[in-house]
C-alpha cells in the first residue's frame, strides 16, 4: 500500500492530523491497535481550550460540541471553606469548553469515515522502518493479513506506551522527567456537579477536583498515593473525602459511581520530537499532570503545527517548517509543563508538608484570589496560549 502520511495511533492527535491533512488534499492512513468501541469509550480529559474549540468548528467538527458541550467562563478555587470565582471572560475575553476527549474522538472518527478516510482498527505487530532514510514504511498485521504501508512521512501518535518513540535509535532523544509523589483517584458519577463550573479545591486532607461531563454527570477527583489499592476506596469513603475536601464551600450531591480509577501523576518531555521522517505528537512526546488540563490540547497543538508543515512540503517542497517542527512545538510544551507544575504544586499537599509549606500555599492562594494580575496570568495559560 502507498500513502503520503502514515499515522500510528487513533487518539485525538492521530485523528486530527488525518482530518487536517484531508482538508488540504493530503492522503493518510491511520492504524490503531485498539477497537473503535474502545477508543470511543475510554474516558479521558474534558477541558478544551478556546482555540481548540474554534478549530473544531472551523474544520467542520463542532456541531455536536456546540450542542452538548458546556461553555465555562472560568473556574473556581476553593480553600478555607470559601469559593473564589475566576472569570476568564471578564479578565481576558476567553472561555473554555467542557466536552469529553472520547466525544472529540467520536466526532473525528465519524468525520474521517464519512470522508472516505482509512482507519484500520485492531491492527497487530505494528513496526516502523526506514524513517531515517528515503523510504519510510509501516508494517503490521490486520485481520490476519500482513500489511506494509509505504509513505513519505510517519506520524507517531501512539501515546507514551506506544512503539514509535522506542523505535528511535538509542541516544537520539533526551528525556526530561518528573515523578510526583501522588496520584488522582477519579470517579464518574450519575449526579449533578456541585457548581456550574470546575472547582479546584485545596484542603489539608489533599487536593480535590470537581468537574462535569453534563448537567447530570460529574467527574470528581481526589489526591491519593500513586500506589493506592482501589479496594481501600469503597464508594462511601470516596464520597466522605469529596465532601470533606470541598470544605463546605459548595453542596455536593451523591450518585451512582459508574467508573473508578487511579492515575499516577508525572511530567515528561522528549527532545527532539522528530527523527528523520518520523514525527512524534501528543503523549508520544510529552506527558503533563492533569491539573492544568493540557494533555489533549497539547496533542492537537502538535498536529496543527505538523499539518501546516506537511502542507508546505507537499505544496512547495519547503522543508524548513518540518525541520523546525520540534523547536516550534517544544516552546509551547515547556510553557504548558511550567503551568501544569505550578497548578499541581500550589493545590496538592506535599508528602513531606509541614506548617510552613501549608501557610506558603495558602498565601499563594490568597494572592491569586485577590489579584487580577495573577488571575489574568492563570486565565491566559488555562484558556490556551496564542500561536505565533
């Protein structure tokens, strides 16, 4: 088989890249090891930066998001039993949209298939070859048949546990990592959210996040140890902690728990994000702690840069945008890492916290609650930094 761009991974990065390329007449094939049902059902991020929502609308993907997504003017910070609202729209004229990553994936899959695009689900034994030369190829097995896809470029969008990044020769990449000594215990609940907008809660018992997927479906998180056993967290204990960490700043309704899981938190970046004709995007190249709501947004930012560079190459033969892909993306990635680290360390209880640390955190939260300049800085980063 032959295509212009071979894409490994059908998450937001891979599917959006295929969608953007198709709009410019550039052919691609997407390979995904999971089933369509799996990728459309896995619950992930839910906060969409304003530029991403605008991009979905501009590229014909925004109809369902406009109908079902929840537009939020800002967020709330809870501490010392009080709720402090940060109104992004008033501060900087921007907003965010709450619309689950799985919903974005559903919209992208539907759009690709409706346009006659090729997505091969449940592929096995995927491997990439020749990306450091002139003849890149992807090999896999699909429905029992061996397949080889020859292409001009390969996009590695298969996540932090995928095979694209490890296929790059040892020593070609430099890795930057930080492990956090806590994780998030998250639940999806059939219950109305405690507030119309997200609540980030600082409490001496640990961080809590109160978000939603719809007016009757809540996504709630608790700071915990990364190695916690879910058996130690029956529903009754989860609700008890959620009530406590909200600190009386808002009423919390309980409901049936539909999903429960623990996610360790870490930051990682690899440099460069490209090697030869292989380009890494999304979680293949970087992981951010979810406190800053940057994961899916960064993935889509990567492929926006990559799609533009590929369009320039196929239209005019220019190679400099492709050569600068990593540098361009990493400038945004590191700013997102800084913001995510700041939100995380400000709101979570450190494992070795003492009285000084807690007073320092409270002082920072009080400064944020009382300073429009501090709120503008948070709002600018949270709603999405501009593209150069």
